[in-house]
């Protein structure tokens, strides 16, 4: 099976997709990315919104309705969830073969 051309995901994109498994607005996404990464990934607003724009174009995330009209809220799409899970499986394989090889 041929690997998807979008894999591997960058660490930042991986955490953004993981952050919007539950709908979130931009500032909350930045907070979740930092939290999920254990403080290893910190994003500036410009970086985040550039990534969001690209992820919307790829149909990995989409804007969703929000009660607060001042904030754009985003959620992962089925396609985004699929690519996130594919990258998870890729990393699990890497960990398994590395662990086995280093024994």
C-alpha cells in the first residue's frame, strides 16, 4: 500500500488535528497544542492561522457554527481524522520496530 502524500504530518499539524477533535477556536487550539505536546510545541498566532488555512484547504478541518460570532471555531473532518490515525499507525510501527531492533 502506498503511503499518503501528506504523511508524515509535521508535529505542529499533528497536534493541531488532535486539538480540534473537539471543536475549538484559535486561541484554545494554541493552548491545547502546547498542553498536548507537554510544552514542546508553542505556536504564534500567525503560524497557527497559516496552518489552519492550509488544513481547511486540504479538508482536514472545517469551520463549525459557534455561539460567539467573534471567534471562528474549527473541528476535524472525517478526512482529517483518517490522516491523523494513519500517522498514528505509522508512528506505532516505527516505535515497535525500533524497540525490537534495540533489544
